[in-house]
C-alpha cells in the first residue's frame, strides 16, 4: 500500500509517541452515529470488521491476521496493532524488509518475544531506510570531534554513553584509544587528497609559520601552504603542526620547515616564507641556509622571508595603546560606569537626546585581547564626549570624564589607529587575498605616518614617531615583495610604484623605483632560465606521441634519419630571446581600467599563452601570503597558546586534529645567482 511522504515521516517516529494512538482510539465513540474519522496512521494498515453483535476486530491488510479491537464499549487500544507492524510480527512486512536489505533504526523499547534481536520502525514496506553501519557511525563521530574541537575523552563520558545507548543500543561503545585511531585515520585519508593536489600544482608553494605556545613551555609551529592549481585557483592548507621542545631557539622554525619539506616532498618547490614574529639573525640565516640547499635561490633570497602583516599591525597597535594607557584607562572606566548600571545608562541616553548629539555609535566595553574593540570603544566615547562631560549633573557620584586635553589625545589616537584598523580589515576576508592587494594600503600607511612624524603639532609627533619606527621595520622587509606583486597587476604595473614612491621619498624616489624595476627584470630572467614544468598528464601525453612516432618510422626519430640537434638549439635560443621581451611588452601596454572587483588571477589565466613565462612568475608572486593568522585572529594582541587538553595529547594526534579540521572545513565552504641586490634603505 502506498503512503504519502508526510505519512512516511510520521511512521518513522511512531514508536516514540505510543500515547498518540491510544488517545486517538479512546476518542472514538463506539456509537456509529457519533463516530469521528480515525486519524491514527495505524489505520492505514488495518481495517475494522464486525464479527458479532458488539464485537469488532482489526484485520491486517498485509497478512490478513485478525486482532481484538472492541467488545461492546470496551476498546482494546492500538498498542498491539502497532507492535504487529513495527516489531516484525507481520510476515509480509518482514519479507519485504529482508527483500530490500534494510535494517531500520532501533527504538528504545523492550524487544518482542517473537523477534528479540530484530527491531523495526513502523513504516510502509515500500519505504527503504539506510542500513545501520557501525563503521560509518565511527567515521562520522571522528569527523564531528575534529570539526567541533570536542575532547576525545567525550566517548567515555557517562552522559554521552547513555545518549548513544538510547539512540542505538547495538552500537559498540568506544574508548579514547579507539576514537583517537579513528581521528588519525580520518586525517590520513584527507591527507592523500591534499597530497595529490600539491603534486599537481603547476608552480611553487608559499609557506607561513605561526608559533603557538603552551603552558608547559613547549611550542607548536603551524606550517601552512598557499599555492594555486592548474585552474589558477588559490588553495590555503594547513600542512603540519610541529611540536618544538624549545620554541625560543634559533633552530625551531628551521626544524619545522625541514619536517614539512620532507613530509610533503616540497624540496625545490618553496617560493617564500612568512613568519609571525621577528627572528634573530642566526634564525634567519638558519632558514636561508636550509632552503638554499634544496631550493632555487630567487633574487638571492630577498623574497624568501617576510613578516606577518597582521602581527605587525597588531604589535604596533598594542604598543601605541600601551603608550597611551593612562588616557585609555580613563575612557574605559568612564564607559564602564555607564554600561554597568542600567539606571545610569538610561540617564545617559536621555542626556544624549537633550544635547542633540547625533552620533550613531554604541558604547561598548572593549576586549583588551582584541585591539580593534579598544579602538571602537575610544571612537564611540570621543563622539559622545559632550554627554560624558554633562553626566555629572545627573550623577553626583560620577568622578568625571576625561578633560578637554585628554579628549584631544583620544581623537588623535583614533585618527592613527583608524589607519591600522582599515589596513588590517583587508585581512579579515574569508576569500584568500592575493599579494597585490596590500601594496596600496601599505604605502598609504607609510606616507601618512611619515607626514605625521614631521607635523608641527608636538602631540601628533610624539604619538606617531614610534608608530612610524615600528612600521618602517615591516616596510623595509616587505616593500620589494609588495611592489613586485602590484607590478603583476595589469591595472597598475610600474605606474603605481612610480607614483607612490614619489609621494613617500620625494627627491630620493628614483633610487627606490630603480630597485623595484631592476628587481622585476632580474626575477623575470631567472624564470626564463628555469626549465618548463610539465604536469604528469602532459608528460604522459608527450611520451605517448613520441612512442607512436618511433613505431611509425622505426628509427626512433625523423623518418629520414637526420638529427636536428642544431635546430633545437636555435629554437631554444630564439625562444629565450623572444621571452626576454615579454616583460617589457607587458609593461609598455596600456593599463586596464580599474574596476572594483578585478580577478587578477583570472586575467593571468586568460593571458598565459600571450605571456607564458611572465604568467609563471605572476602566479608565484601573487600567491605570496602576507599574513600567518586566520581572519578571526587578525586583531589579536596576545600570543596564541595551545589549550591544556590538546597539549596533553601526543604531538601526532595534535597535528592530525588541527590539519584534518582545516581540510574538512575547506571541503565545505588553498637557481640562478642574483645580479642585483635589492635593499630598501631607511
């Protein structure tokens, strides 16, 4: 008998609601004149037959078996009818279920004597349900633990075990070791997919290194790789989490990078490293030496090491707020006085209306581990300073707002924190940004700070001089990379470099512009000299064609047996000479119109035939990440720290949990010696 989808859904839960059927039956009047229409789903499977005067029985439509229903005014109910269908009592239903190879979900009810090991949902025999597969359940449990950071020991918690027993009694309970093994197995399965993706990448990979501390002084280096695939799509994948017993040592990062290179077979494929904290000279040399042994030394390693943009901005903001901590604390205490008392806040809002202050900002207390919240608190408070200044007229206990001079300091502080805030905001996007995105913001920040440090206002000079000194360290280290990246943007090329450096350096701009121009050309020559990378599919295709030609002419070469070695040399030389003009041709062409949403990777994908060598250089340069942190941690001022629970696990398990989580989430929702040394003097 066919049933509607709604009825099928109701049948799945029929055993969870036994009182539904009894209520329906008890509401039925035995007098035909007043009998209401039966609404219970059970009557889709039974019919009522009048056996004798005042005696009626329920007959199963499937097997025709008869059951007691009513005698006079006494009604038997429906529980036994429900068990006949749902508990395997009906032979027809049982045969149909065996025919469809289905094992329905078991219910939390006592087994029936007839089939003690078989428990069925109340359902139509034409509806098939998923087979209960304990292996699949274990895999899904591992995925759940990984995705939501649940502790592995949860499988041994009393409440969780009781829940699972009631949900599926036949599921064998697990212990810590079992679920740990399942999580590692999930990690290994996902790792195979990521490994294939990396093997097929046409260019190089850029690594970021982020150090996490722990309560017992060990550290964990998170190594993330960013690269593009053959379709010019950017991928960002967490590759390794390496436990370092001595994270403060100069070799900690080198050891983590060496582990990553070996684990993923990345020797010779690394293009850049972005690090979340300053390194000592020994640490920098250790990393350079490691990669120079097994990697092409692009531009003499000048593009190799970069600082994390987000960490640099957060460090500058933290130091700036710390330098102004007295006035910041006074504003915080003032806001706290209003926000922690409902009556005071009501008076504050009334006063705001009376003074006709039009600010739309909402007062909020800041989270001192997130510097953007402190900036937003200061900005909102400064726009409401008039209200704060008059609040003491309504609140005698109010100690008073900052003075006019102090409010001026707050406004100056907000002005320059805003520059950092707007620049850092680019890093909060869930879309992986390309390196060309940040040159414009970085040079504007450098220009504004340079101007402010020479301001006639002593207060502004005092505030911005340490900010400029801190940002100069990042600018000097990363300016060349950001500049070359923006040259690879057909909307700007060298023109934006010329314009911005003229603004920043004035009469000395030509020196810096020349450094970038020579750097771009030198880098291009190195790419011209690099061998053409062939994907496995292309190699197989070429080898296949070559083999076919050999079989056709029987000579292993041309049919006339003549060698063309000299011709091949000529072609290579002429092609190389032609490729050297590729960059100049690109730079001389007109700039593309600036549109708001421009896909620079898409443009190079479309123009890779026109610029074969330059496009290889572009996808490596544009893939360089400028930040080591996730979008949600861009404004963090504290140091990342491994929680106590995960720090107590084996390092291999920690790596499996973090990496697998990154990969599973991404599924739902990444040499020739240098002829010119590029340095940016300060």
